[in-house]
C-alpha cells in the first residue's frame, strides 16, 4: 500500500527533528513495552561493576532494577553511554540479554540518566547536549533498544542549578511523550531528586515547575531520602515519612487538579541502606526498612527503591559508605527481601528470624580470673535456622570465647571471658553476634577487670581492640583503613554543629610534667588535654602526622585526653595515643 501524503510529511518532519532513533538495531518494536506495576520495588544496580544484573536479581529476589547510569563520555556530546564508557553503548549487545532475562523472571529494567558524577561533570545528557531534538532522540533510542516503559532522570548537584539544561530536558520529555503517543507507546518519566526531611528544596521544586511550564508529564517524583548533610542526628524512617508528606503538599501546588491519593501515587522513595555518605548519624537500619515498607504500602506510593543492590550485605560492619557493602551488620539481601513484595502490593515475605541475648550482661573479675554468661537464642518468626555465633573484638589481655560456633535458633552457648594476669584494669566490652541465612542480631557483654589503671596509661590508645571503649565517642567509629600502625584507627566525624570529639579520662601523678602524643590525618585535626591540665595542638595534613602536647598535671591527678575535628569538616583519623 502506498503511503499517504500526510504520513510522508509526518515522517519527514520527525526525521528533520532527529526524533526517529538512528542507532543500529534500535528500530521501534511492533508491540509497546509492558507497563510497570502500579507499585514497584526497583533498587539501583551499579552498572559499572561488570556484574550480571539478572544473576543478582535472581539471587536477591529483586525482579525490577533501576540501571545506573547513562551519561555522555564528554561534555558537549549528545550520545549517552552506560557510565560514559565508549565500550558500553546503548545497544542490544550491552544489557539486552540481561534485561530480557529480567522480563522472563517477571521483572523489568528502568534505565536511569544522570547520577552524581554526570551531574557534577556536565555529562548528564541535557547538560551536555544543547539540541533538544537530539536529547529526545537519545531518550527514544533507549526506549526502543531495550523496549522499556520508564526512564529515570537522576538530577542533583550542579545539574539542579543549570536552568538551560533543566529546560532542555523537560522539552525533550514532552517531545518523547508525543512521539510515544504517535507510536502507540506509553512511556513514564521519573525524576530522582535530593530532598530535605520536609520536602524538596527550592532547586528540586524548580525542576518540576519547569516541567509544568513545558507541559511535560512527570509520572513519579523519586526522593533521595538520605545525605541530608545538615549536621543533625536522623531517624531515617521518620524523615522519609515527613519528606514524602512535604512532597505531596508541594505536588498539590504544581498539579492542583490531582487528588491527594493521585499525588501519593506519584511519590517514589530511594533510601541509602546502611550508612550513607554523610556518616553514622544518617544510618538506615533493618528496622527502618520494615517501617518504611509498611508506610509505603499504606500510603500507596508508586516506587520503593534503595542505593544500591550491590550494597545489600554486611561485608563491612562498622564502616562508612561504600559501593559494595552497607556498613552495618546484616545478612546478604536482607533489605531486598523486606522490600521485594512491594511490587505486588502485598505483605512482606515471611522472614525466618531469631532473637539473641546474653545473661548476665556484665561482670567483674580480677586479673588472672574469668567469668561466664549464657548466650540464648529463640525463634522470632518463621522456622528455626542455624545461627553462627562470634564474640569480639579481640582485646589486649582479655579474651572472649564461645562453647559453640553455631546453634539452631532456640539453642544456647556459653560465653567465657578471661583476663590475663597482666591485663590492664578497666572496662572491656564484647559483642556477641549471631548470623543466620536471613538475619543478624547482636548483644553486648561488659566485664570490669579490677585494680588500678597504671598512671599515665592511655587505654586502647592504638584502637587495636577494634572497639571504642573506654573512649567516649558518640557518632565516631573504629575503622580498618587508614591506620597508622596495626590494623585499626579512630574515625572522628564532625558535623555542622559539633566537632565529633572522642575522649577518655587518664590518671597521672599530680604536679608531674607529661607529653601527650598521637598520630592524626585530615583537616583541622586536634588533640589535647583538659580537666586537670590544659593544652592542645592541631594540624591539617593529608597523611599521618604526629602531634605533641606538653602539660603538667594538676592536683587531682586526672586529665581528659581528647581528639576532635572542626565543625562541618570531613572526617579525621587518629591513632597511637601515648602519654610519657
């Protein structure tokens, strides 16, 4: 059949606007992509790691994945690539088979443009490319190459302040939506934006306001409910709720014709599981996940997600934010298994869980003595599983051992803590951890070794015990890298309103002259003494530097030894404290 003149003109117009995909193998398909469910759990998959997303999806139970990220190789380019890597173009040969495997398992993929690196370097597609038609063509090429029904646009840092890029992006969304309608497709767009605990900041709201101006339909506004960087101590689940409530109010000013239920159905939430980039004061725990899941179902939000699938394991407990672990004790895929049923809108899958306790929780012993406590477990839900038990960390002169390395939930073991004859008197804390295939729980046991602490001794001055005690250090942490000597050091994390100080009290001889020494690294790292004496020293150094503080003890014979950073600065590190 010969095409009509109107059809010929339409094709010519679209071609002149570069709206028809031109990448090889990217022709529109005969049937439109299957829409995503009304509620979808789609954690971010870090596409640069070389891992197979379909394999990870099958292992974890996350059927839907958000692929991060598409960006240009250089600023000024109009060609998006996976991770900006020329070896990873948008083509069926890159992630095509993996996305097909996701669909075969009942899931799908959501390609995401942007991300922190692209938004910071100007390689986000609309910041990089100044031709709206070519931006739209790039969107359409991804849609047809992978036959997807949603694109995610992760806009943060400098991209939030690029007014021209914002306008180009929203105009390209509108062109793509018109193209989709002409081709019998339904395509959704989600904006992933940073948030405050009370809703979008003005910069994020401006992105949506410009979309309204350009008649670009935004289907989901996905809040990054982490990295608040406000110096506060956050309860992450509660902040998620208040941030989303604030967003729903803001959406009402942008789309006043929508009901409240329709606005909640536009909400997406992305958590950063475990410790986020800011530090321990912004930690999303397993309990927070359960709270957020129940709330998300009750409110009827559209999307539940987290950063990132490869972090859903307990490989670096007590650590900081990392790409491959959460920084908290947890079992592998524990967050995913809580969130995964959201795609069906139902209740969480039954999880085999247990409780763990230590009784008594404390004791006192003489040097050369020992004590015992009972480690009890019980089934909390589901069926009884094998629980692997550990006790630690190792302490100088004080040991903790267990009578069994594992028990079946409901069983018990004996914890024995023994002090060597030369153990330094003081308080020692041990953590007993139980890990099953689906859960991890811990309980503490504290033992006091009797006697008088030797004058001038800084207890655990090298942090080789792997624990903070007896340092008082709220919000700080023991880390394995960087360490000046041995295998541990102290990480001190200042905030906008606090210096993150760690300290301990040391007994010395009244009236005697001493020198406090310690190794530090980082900006504005301070060490000093207070109380029975006064003195301090500081440095800003990229590598380990030793500081010395001379002081004369007062009449009380007690001084407080401390280390701290400076307000609002990055974390500093300290190691190897001595008094001589």
